C-alpha cells in the first residue's frame, strides 16, 4: 500500500510542473543519516528525464559531507530542446530532537552549464519569437530540513533551500543577456518508504517521491511595472519539479552480523 501511495503522489505532482529555461533547480538533499559512519547513495529522476546521483556521508557525529551530480540529455534534434548538467558540493549537520524526528542543515557551492531553445507566439499572426539560450553559472546555497519517521516504513519531510545563482556566461541567439544573478527560494516536500520488514534502521533500501518549486526573490510576473526583456522574464519565472528516487544505505548492507 505504501508503494502505491508513493506512485500516486509522484504522478499527481506532475500536474504542477512548469516549463524550464536554463536554470535547473536541484532537489533538496535532506539526507536521512542519524550517526557517524553512516552514508547514503541516491539515484533520482525528474519527470522531464533529468537524473540526479548523490552521495552523503557522516565521518563524525553531527557532520555531513555531500556531493551530487545532475544531467539532462535531450536527444531532440528539432528547434525545441533543453540540455544541461551541474554538480553540488556541500557540508552540513544533523540532530535528533526526538526519537521520531531528524533535523539538519547544509551549505554548499556548485556549477552548471545548460542550453535551451524554443519559440513563443506567432500562432495566429506574424512569426513566432525564437529563443536560444546558452548559460553557465555558479551557485551558492543553504538548506534546512526536517523529517518525521511516522512508522518503520513511512517518513515525511520538508526542506527549504535558498540558492544564489551567478551567471558567468549567458546569451540568447549569441547576444549577451542583461542578467548577472538571481536568488531563488526553493521549498520541497517529500514522502519516503523503507522497503523490507522490521525496524526502519534494519531496512537498507528506501523509495522517495518529492515535489518542489523554485521562484526568484523579488520577482512577480504579474507586476504591471515590469520592464524586463521577455527573455529575462522567462529566466526568472517560477519552476516546479517532481522526482522519484531510490536510496541505498551502504552501512546497513555491510554491517557485521551480531555474534552469539
């Protein structure tokens, strides 16, 4: 039943998705690590085909180190496409205020490269406006998260990330775009299912469905006083994403069996 609920939620989240341009928000980390020498390996996919792989480890109690990589390879050869890759590196901390609760925070940096091409307008009169963006940017981000272990099988959580995006290269049809940086607000909610039987700490595999959004601080697309170029408005607009992922906890798989 838990797996069916996970699939239902992930399918429903797709209804909230919006289009993407060159900024690709990565899902929040929210690692489910509770002690030193614990680690997790996660593979996630977005509904547009993008995939993330991430590894998180706690070398000492209350300390996290994390690396993540994301890639979207659009094989389309027509005039509309979206491609890109990026990575994150982060350090953080985690605490357990109660037996069912886990809270934590991370901060990190990253880099990305992406391209996108599409056309807008011109359906009834005139010709459509073509956009062809090429972007490279650096990222600095901070994240906080909380997880409730509702049962041995189910956990629910929320995370919030703020990402500062600094463009080192940004063009449209080969011409520079007047946008050097933007700061994004990125909340996320998720549900996780531990596979197997027995206590949660004895289950080495976990499934996740997550949904998040990304919006630019200070940007309101309905503001009548906006003077941004249409291309810049597209770059600043809100994003939504849904992911499905699987996590393996290596420290469970290689844990020594108790001796009599």
